């Protein structure tokens, strides 16, 4: 391997990226950097300006000009940080989320079209080659695709996943089926749940897939290295003014990255913006990690009752979060 080999590869890859964005349709009407900012804001529900600047390696003045433009266009809102009053918290507005979703859809369609030219038998080799490059080089300088989801700080084991490598997104085709399959498999392996639990999850997902109001209901998929590793659903509850949290899950090999916290945080933010008065959920006392996440976000245990379900003797619990009480 020589310097010339890497430079040659860079020229080749630059041509590939240029072909993907032929005619500048992919990012229009935004610049590449503006698109990266929108992407980061869409995939990190709580983002301070200082963190955003560090993640994207942007000059402070340049980022401020971008955010000023976005605020004038009604795409973002700025307020005090949750953790440090000296910082500014940046959040996308509804039009901002729509703009980010459009850019994400274009990117998926464009990359999908490129993958259509790759033979099915060659795709595993391509994926493995990309993972090898990222692992050997430490994934420390970004992923080069304009998404802004691959920057690093040089800490930790080379190639090991980091919290900033995880993105939250809406479900793609096949993800709802993945939710059913992974819930059934994980709960069977970890808690001995039988097929009754899989049937329950399938009904929940089917109801959501067939009829949901995107203004009041949403599903988040946590993605790491191009694969789903977590999920959560927000659906309307039978109680007026209440949203219900359902099917929170994080894959075992992705735990410890704060994914559960991010999923619940995104759901709570959405429920508040959607005008719900409270968020409720039902779980079982054996799910200790999930219960600790709920408690960190302000949920309170309101009732519990023993029951026999899914082939196990369990204690069901009802939890509630008063959104008015937790507003800033």
C-alpha cells in the first residue's frame, strides 16, 4: 500500500460521489454542508450548537451563518441547552424535519439506484470491503458520503461502535417485519417468552402499519453500520390526550451506547410537540434496564399486578409521564 494507492482510490471514490449527485439534485436547494447539518439535527433529538460544530468539524462562524439562515427559513429553533445554560440547543421544526426527510429519501433512492448496478453475489464482498476500510482506518475522519454520521474523536478501541455512530430514522421497507422478528427472538432467548408474545407484537405492528396518523404516531429505528439495532413506537392510547410507548428494544450487541435513552427521548419530544398531555406504557418488572430508562426520563410507576402471560409468571407494571410537569 502506497500513498499513490490511496490517492488513486480517493479520485475514484470522488467520481462515484459526483455521479450520485449529478446535476446537484441530491442536496438542492441546500449546499452539501447545509445538508449535513440538517442530517445531524434530524438524527440527534437533543443537539447543542457546540456539539454540532465538533461533530461536523465546522468553523463556528460558518455554522452560525447556516443556523441563522435555517432559523430565518423556519427550519430550526434555538433555545437554552438542557445541560449548560451557556450553550444553545438546536431543534428542527416541523418544516425542518420535512426538509431533512426529503434529503434522506433522495439519498436512499440514489444509493439504491447505484446498488441496483451491483450483482447480488458481489454485494456481500462490497459491504465487507467497506467495513474493512472503516475498521483499519479507525473511522475517524467521517464517512465521506455527506451524511455527517461518521466523525470520530480518536477514543476507544479502533473500529469499535460509538454512540455517535448510531442514527435514529423512520422505518424503511422491511423494518416493521424486523420489529416483530427481533422482539419474538430476543424475548424468547432472554426471558423464555412463547409464541403468544410474537402474536401480540405482530398485532401491534400490523395495526400501526395499516392505519396510523403520522402527526400523532411515529416509529423510530436505531441504525448502526447500516443495520437496525433498536426501535420504539409512539401510538395513540385509548385515554384521550395520552400517547402510548410500545416495543422498546435494543439489540444485545448494541447495548451500552445509550440507544434506549435516545429512543425514549425522541419519543417524549415528539409526544410533547404533538400536543399529548401524557405518555403511558405497560411493561413487566423483569425488564430492569428498560425500567431504569423510563425512570431517568421521568416516568412514574402507577400500578402493578401479577399475571401469567407468554408462558411465564410475571408482574405487569403501568408507568406514566406527565408531559406538562416535565416541560422546561
